[in-house]
C-alpha cells in the first residue's frame, strides 16, 4: 500500500517521527509493526526494506514511525528515508505482530523500553488516552541521555508511573534497582 509523507517531527538529536497518509484506511492494533519499502538509488547490501513499529495509534488520522539516524553509520535506506520531503511516498505491507495490549483492562502493565524501543508503548498509551481508557502502567525506560527519553509528556499526562534510567551504564543500573 502506498503511503505519502505528511511531515517529519524532530523528537531528539538524531531521532525523528515520520507521519504518513495511507492511500486507504489501515486497520491495526496499537503496538503492531509494518514492513516499509523505499526504493532508492545506490541501495547498499541491506536493501530497500525495513521493519518499523508504528508509533501512531489506530485512533490517529495518520500512520507514523519514529526512528534514529546516525550520519556516518546509516544505511542507504535510512539516508533515503531522512532525505524525504512531504509529498514523497513509500510502500508498506499490512500491519502485523502480536505485541499488543492485553484485552483484559484490569491487568496491570509493566513496560520496559530502551531508547527507540519506546515506540510500541507510545502507540498503546496514545490509543488508551484517545479511548479514555485507564489502566495501571509502570514504565522502566532507559536512554543514554535525558533528551533520548522520548514521549515523556504523553506517559506522564496519562498517569503512568515512569522510572527513567539515563546514562551509558544502563544495564547495571537497571539490575541494581
């Protein structure tokens, strides 16, 4: 399915959200992912396809992905993605995956994320917020810098208990808590 870039949003140093308009409505559950194809010249050995979790919620009028870019280390795919302008397009497959919210709203949720791994939780909490559904959520979130703690305002406004871990010794810090 064709998707057209609406806008990009800089979330932090080297992290951007890409908002897309699909050619037709897309049914999916918060937390699912898509395979994106972005044909581009001089494709490196990694090719023109990548998997991305949708950081948008099914309640939003667009699809979004949020990803990192490392100038010198990035693949040809990422370089092509970050060079896109509004109006440019890509292709996606139907969303898939079962890393989604449990159907029982009474279950307490523990989310554990590192860096950009926050995207499925963003999708889920945005969905719960939009549906006015309250669940008990505790989020353990690790990032190398404070700026890397993405979407903090959403989690705090929802009422999730957020425990951030910042720095390069994240694994040790998490284990000692």
